[in-house]
C-alpha cells in the first residue's frame, strides 16, 4: 500500500521534478482553455440559442452522463495502460473536438444538438484524462508528497482559471465564441506536447490489497481483482464509503447549480458577460487560496476535518449567490464573495479528497476504484442537473440556487460528524 498499517508498494519509481513541472504546466495551459469554454458553451446556449432551464440541465447531463457511463470501463482500461500515453491521447482528441465545434460555429451550423454532442464527448475525454493523471501522480510521487503535489496542481489550475475568466467575458462579448473555442483547442495541443516529455513511472504492484486496511478492518483482496470487487470494496470500506457519500452530495449540489446559475446571473441579475468574466476570475484567487492552505490545514487538524471545513466554506460561499439582487455593486460583491470563499472551500475539499483516495488505494488499482467513485458522482450530477432544471422551471433560478446551497450544507454536516476522528491511514495522507 502507499500508506497504511501494512501497505508496501514494490517496483515503483518516482518521476523527476521536471516531469511534475511539465504536468503542472500542462494543467495551466489546458485549464486556461477549458475555463474559457466552460463559460463560452453555456453562454452560447443561453444567449445565442436561448436555451431554457430544462435545456441547460440537459447540457450538463450530456457531459456528466457520458462520463458516468464511461468511467467504470475507463478505470479498468487505464489501470492496464501507461498513464502518460492516455493523457496525451485525450488531449489530442479534445483538440480535434473543439476545433470541429469552432468550425461548426463559424459555418453557421451551430445547434443545441451540436453543443450536447460536444459536451458528451468532452465528458468522456475529460474523465479519461483525470483518471490517468490521478493515477500518474499516485505512481510518481512518494506518499508523503501527495498532498503537496495535489495542491500544486490545484494552484496551477487556479492561476489559469483566474486568467481565463478575467478575459473570457470580454473576448466573448467583443470577438465571439468561435475565438474562445479555438483557443481551447490550441491549449489542449500545447498540453499534449508538454506531456509527451513526462516520465512514465514504473508500474506499481500492490503487495497485499486494493485498499489500505483501517483499524479493525480485514485486509482487502489483491489489486488485480475485478471491477465488481473494486465496487464491493468501495461500499464496505469506511473512509472510501464516506468519501463517496460526500462526493455524491457535492456533485448533486453542483448539478442543481449548473442548471440555474448562468440563467440567474445572466438573466435575472442582467449582468454583462464582461462583468461576469471579472467576477468569475476571482474564483481563481479563491482556488489559489484553498490550494495554499490545504496542506497546512491537513497537518494541523487531519485530512478528514480539513475536508469537512472546506465544505463548510463552500456552503457559506454558495449562500451569497441567491442573496444577490439586481445588477448593482452589492450583487457583484456577493457573487465575488462566493468566488473567493466558496471556491477556496471546494478546492480544499477536492485536494484532501483526492489525496485520501491516492493514499488508501494503491496506484495500480486507483483508476479502477476512482472510476467507480466518479460514476457515482456523475450520476449525482445528472440527477441534480435534471432535478435542478425542473425545479428552476417551476419555481425560478434563485430558489434553485438555495437548493444547491442546502445540499452543500448537508455535506458539510455529514463530513464534520464522520471525520471527528480521522482514521490513521487518512491522517497520514496529508504531508
């Protein structure tokens, strides 16, 4: 095991510092483009195609449902393949996908169906990339460096998020969505070029099980067990089961928000895309703050409690959104506060969640178990997006945002209750 009562991984080598720098640089570049498209595609749907709340829910479902269906099979396949090669292939495929979408927009053939198809394909490719990258980090970094490496990755993403959101609104308003999609396609190509020069660590071989045993729990079967065995282990292992529950609640909240948020800020608050771009850029600062404090917080109070307090901050930040009214400075300030506080909390939660997974599961089985957890998460996003779309259609986008906030609050309370005593294995996941 990477870290646990009896865990030992044999035959593993760590990657060079230069490889980590290239992975982080690839994250900065590709995430810059991704964040631009994350705004551009919903804006295209809302402002050009006049999508309804129900259609916005469908747009979110196309992404996450495709990823959910693919995650289990992708996890099994990625565990058997070099992780660097998977990341490079995913980036090249995403370059082609965004390029085709930009051409469709330029040719006047953009449709809501095309956006749905692009979202679905992007969801599958993004899932493959994320599973491979998480497994690569687990193989490439010593256990006591996992939290720091994950925080560095999150910080790199935060920097690019701030830069992308700061300019996307103005670019979209002045030049149009085609330019945004083209930049995203180019960013994936640059990412692939960086990742081609990354070391591929030796394949990790687990000595005695898929999941590190907690106190009083029996050792798990070997890492070469089937996917169904990994699913059973996920359900019966206390810490992983709790993480899956929390991830599901957060995913449900994010699904609800995905069908309400853009409509709320663009239509009900009537804020321009340029103003919203600046507001969203502050989320990068919040994310950077969360990445900076996450390792230190984990050392002081344990990974479980640090994860829980991250969810508390996320719920508080989310509550600022439905409190906003009108297009004045007060509303902008509330949205900005959400970006700073809420994003810091979510990033802190994600860092500790990812590190605990990488610690409890040996590297050669991580994509498989991670894929199972991601399937549950994505199913929750689907339910949230569909339910949120229906709820917002009936009651409005503002009540929909209150529903999302309430779900985050429930997740925070569950985490605080569950991790009052952090298991030893999980505590050691934070460097």
